C-alpha cells in the first residue's frame, strides 16, 4: 500500500481526498491543539509535543505530496484535475514550511 501511494498507482481521488485532505486534517489536529495551548500557558512539555507533531506532519506531507504528484502525472482524465492537485501540493508544502519557520503562529515555539 505504501508503495502504491509513493508511486502514484492508487488513483488521484483516493490519494488526494483520502490521504491528502483527510490525512493532513487528521495529522494537523494535534499541531493546532498544541499551538492553542502554547498561546495560553507555554511550557516545555507542550512545546515538545508541538515539535514532535510538526515533525510528523512534515514527514507525512512529503510522503503524501510525492504520492499526489506521481498520481497526477499518471492521471488519464481531465488534465485540469491533475494541475489543481499539483497546485494544492505546492500550497500545502508552503504552509508546512511557513509553520516550521514560525511565519504562521510566530512565537508558538
């Protein structure tokens, strides 16, 4: 299954909607919870959880982004969907980079 996703053989709608959108929302939940907690009462434990969740999200984002990109390359349907999927990959990666550099939620860690 992991190889099917990495090589883009799972299908665009499954890879994009289930793993991309659904997976990122699921993976990002602990990060946003930690960010909210850090804005109220910052402590070392919360910061550690936040950084661990951010590292997981970063790794997941890379894995699913490669899968979506590869699937979009193989997609035989309407090309606009493949292009939009690639645009979402770029946007999602940009958000993760901005989170990692503290541009989004500055001072959260």
